[in-house]
């Protein structure tokens, strides 16, 4: 396989400057990162080091101030809002720290939602959603709304939502931060299984040593720069 | 798509109290404006109906040229033919002939310029109903009996009492001065200030004798309803318009009444516009609060790949559902209230003197549910709920996912 075909994500001299109360704050300073297809990567570093900003840029949730981002070989640095949405819909799955489920939808509807946006028909959506919820251990809880689920169960729904469309990349921003260690471990096992069985590239930002033990590679960030690799 | 509608519906019902308050504002606001329109439409309908019966008819047929210059030589000699043709036009309810002329009424005390109306005494009971408007004395019961009815204002100016002599003097069709002595049989209160001050009513035979004519000056036609006026006038005009007749609808004969109604309608549209602004501000407030509360949620939806256009559609759909429910409820409440009030009417007796200045109105107004007015109000309110949602929808769609998801 060629080098380009192996590449899942590449950032080149990526920088991001926020203007907070008119004072420029450099969140990222020339980050160069390459992530191969099927890799399970952890980005670690203290709070404010730029982990979340980097994930947001890779996930086309934000635009960089400078540098380039390539996802699956395509440059996504300067796309319109609509094109960014399309990239997020077709290629990327997100797991957020705060679970971020849609509160008015049930577990199964939350999982279905992305497939609805993709235009899949109801039968396929329902079948896939039920299967993936079973896989993450939420069989029988399909019709519960987020408020009726525990934090761990909500995060499992979020993972199910992120992987149900089999995206190329799953981005997880501190996915275990709000979970107890047992639930966190089981979630990581699930992600590891997904990474191993379906060769999905997973990039996780974390402080959690348990996460670092399970990934293929760890990169450290400090003050908006990458420190090095393990 | 069903899931999308579910999201919209559940968003509406998630904050039930706020939704109910917004719905109440739309419903009762719309109901109020429908009631107000019902009252005004009822007022207009009654006004037109009474005016039409008192002054002219829904449609009046004159001999060609009489309406412009009141020349008594231009009278209708074959009223039966007009009646026959009118009967074929569809919608004819009643028919009567009259002789109208200007003249001078004199008593021993005073002389006053008057409008003289010669009527078919029996038929006219069904139309202008002067028999029911007599306040002193009696109605005419003797064709050619030289009896006269006067408006109460006119009787007062002439210092005439029942049984007194009243002399009418006119320029007859042959150019001579016709004068005739009448006995005051009754005094009426028409409820219209101009008629009460200037109208003298005699039998049509006496009027023909006075004017020295054998025909009548007008054929008044009462139709089954005002909605027949346009088609009836067109049909009858096609039939007899070229045979020496003028066929004129009531609003041509009473342009001031038409203008008053138009003016009143403009006023109602201004009220409607003010009401719409109030409704719009209420809904805008609700929508903006709802958008702000759900900023984080919109951020998540966008992060998952929801396009901005879809966010706009979702917010618009929520407003559409809210507007639809509010509009349907508003129509039900408004129309029901109108129907309920129209059973006994709305009594304005305390202001009857003021109403007399306007025209011949009964002091009890019966609201009229006009489907056009109801549709107009409902459509205006419904469209307002949609238009108002555009700004919050665009605001939601312009959120940046990263910032929205961190919104607290």
C-alpha cells in the first residue's frame, strides 16, 4: 500500500489563534501530525495544551488560522460550512466528553439520527441501530431518553452513534473523563474492538492512564505544540 | 423525515408551559381579531341591509337618464316587464315600484324642502318597513287617499301633528306646478337622520297624480343576499340595459356608504397589522429563548453533520407546527364565540343616538362570520408565525459547532 493510501490524517504546520477579549491566544503552534489508517492514537497533555483544539480541527468542527489538514488525502482546511458538515457526516464519528446526545430523542433515535442525515431508509436505520446498541450492551434500553440513562450508558449511546455509520475516523475527546473506571474500561475495550475488527482510525484526547495503556501510540502536547511520540 | 418531525414536535412539547403560553397568545389573539372582524362585518352587513331597504334596494332600475338629472319625464311605464326580466336574472326576493321627486312641504306654520317618495303601501312593508317605524299615528292604508307620512324631524320642523294638513308642491312632468293637500297620517323614525329630517311618504298613486305621470321613477329590487348583487346587476343589465333602462347596484347609488365601509375596513386592517406585530414579538421572544436554550444541542447536531439548511428547516418546522395549532384553535374559538354572540346579538342601545348619526342601524349588532375575513386573519397569523421564525432559524444555523457545544 502506498504511503498516501496508508495516511488517515495529516496536519502540516497547523496553527490556531483565538481572540479572547481582543487578546490573541495561540492554541496551536505549527503542529505536524500524521496518523495512519487503523491507528489508535492518544493525544495527552495538560489542560489548555491544545488537545481539544487539534481534535476540533481534524474533525472539521473549526477552521485553522494557518497550516493544512488532510483527511483521507483531501485538504479540508478551507471548506465552506456545508462541505465541512458533509465531511463530518460521511467520514468522521465523534465521541464527546459531555456525551452530547440529543435530549428529545431516545437512545435508538440518537443512533439513527446520523443515518437519517445520510439518507438511509428507516428499516436499514432501525436494524443497524438495534444491532449496534446490542453490541455496546444497551439491548432493551433502545427507547429510553438520555435523561433515563446513566452516564456510562449515555456514553455508550454516543459511541454507538459515532460508529454506526462505520466512519473512517472516530475522534473522542476525553471519552472516559465522566465515567467510573469500570465503565471507562468497558468503553475502551469496545473502542479497541472497533479499531481492531474494522480498522477504524481512532484518535483520543485524554488524561487517563488507562486509555494510554490501550492505544497503539501516544503523542504529547504542551503549549500548543507536539512534544514527541512514544 | 418522520424522525425530523418527531424532533420538532418534541422540542415544542419539551417546555410545555412556554409552548402553552405561546399557543394561548396566538389562539386568543387570533380569536379576538376574528371576533372583532365578525362584529365589524356584522355591523357592515346590517348597515348595508338596512340602508338598502330604506334608501333604494340591492339593485334599482331607472329609466335611462333619470338618475343623473331627476327629470320626471324619464319614468318607467312598463315596470311589469322589468319585474319579469328581473325574475329571470336569479336571486330576486322582492320587488316594488316607487316615484321619487323633490318638492316643498308646507303647513300653516312652516315650509320645508322635502324628498317625496311615492310607495306601493303593501309591498313596501316587506322592504323599507315604514309600517314598523311609525312612532305616532298610523301607516298608510288607503292608496290615493291623500294621506302622508313624515319623518319625525321633518314633522317637528313643520310643527305638524297627526291629522294636520300638509301641502306638497312639486314641478310636475308637464312643467306645471303640482300642488296637493294631504292629511298627516303618521310620523316615522327611520333611524337615519337625513330621512327623518327630509322624507315625506305618500302612496304611489298620489305621487303619480302629483307628478302628472303614469309610470314610476324606479323599480327597487331586493335580492336573496348581497352576494347576488354583482351577478344579478350584470345579468339584468345585459337583458334590459340597452332597452332604455339604467340598472344600478346599491353601492353606486350610495357611494358614501361604500366609502364608509371601505374606510372601516382599512381601520380593521390597521388593527390586524398592530395585532400581528404583537403576536410576532411574542413568538420571536419564545423562539429566541428556545434557540438560546438549545444552543449546545444545535452545536451537537451540526457536529454530527447536520447542514445549516436543515437547522433552518427544523426551527421553521417547529414554528409551523406551533402556528398551525394556534391558528386552528384561534379559528375554532373565534368562530364559536361569534356564533354564540350572534344568537342574541350585541346590544348597543346605550349608544343608539350616536349610531343614528351613522346610518339606519338596529341597536343590536349580530356578528357575522365572513369566511373571507376569517381566512384572511388566519392566514395572516399563520404566515406571521413563519416569517418571525426566519430570524431565529438563521441565527441557529449560523452557530459555529465548536462554540455552540461549549455554550453554557
